[in-house]
C-alpha cells in the first residue's frame, strides 16, 4: 500500500480488525520508509444491483431512496430513525440474498411494506398509498379493511 505522506510503495500492517459487523477490515499500517502510520479499510466490492422501475428504466439500488420514503411515510408518527434504518437494512439484506443483478421496484416495495406494517400501521398506509398508487377510494378502503381484519385476527389469537 502506498504511503499517503511520502508515496513510498511498501508499508507493513501493524493491526487488523473486523468492523462494520464483519463486512470490512480496518488495517493500521506503517510506512517502511518514513514511519508514517495510516489506516486503510478493506471491503467486499458489492456487485451493482439494478432496480427495474415500472416504466422499464433501470437505476442503481439506493438505500437512501428507501429511507427517504420511510421518513416521509412516518412523518409525525412515533417511529424512530433507528427503526427505519433497520427496515432498510433488512430490505437490502433480503434483496441482496436473492443473488440477482436486477430486482423490480414492486418487490422492494412489498418488502418495505411487510416490515413497516409491523412497526406502524399509519406509516404503512401512507407508504402503500404512494407505492401502490391507489386508483380510487374503494381500492384504498379495501387495503384499510385488510389491515383492520389482520389486527382483529391477531387480537383473537393472542
């Protein structure tokens, strides 16, 4: 590894540790020429994951885009940022575990809604109303009724 101070080609590793839940390695290095110590990180290069939009366009998967949608849907709701970030983590892990290079937005949206439903039903409805693009009130009311039925069913079982 090239020294950032003197540009010498050789350095030695002083210490290595796993970081980012085992997804990266942090290495402390020392330049063999000038003795300067610096840190490097080694990460697995993730293959780009493309999202296929409704109109057929493709764009790179974006955690930030999912998080922004969650933040909008959970506005003025008792949903912590940490909960939203955990949803994004779970969705990304599910998507990447499929091992595909492309995934339709519809599948990502379904994953988000599954997790969001467990966290906050109002935020779920807000997200679903944008994501599913309800055509009229009857479709929206049908979705609401399914939530009510599901809640009643879980109350009766518990």
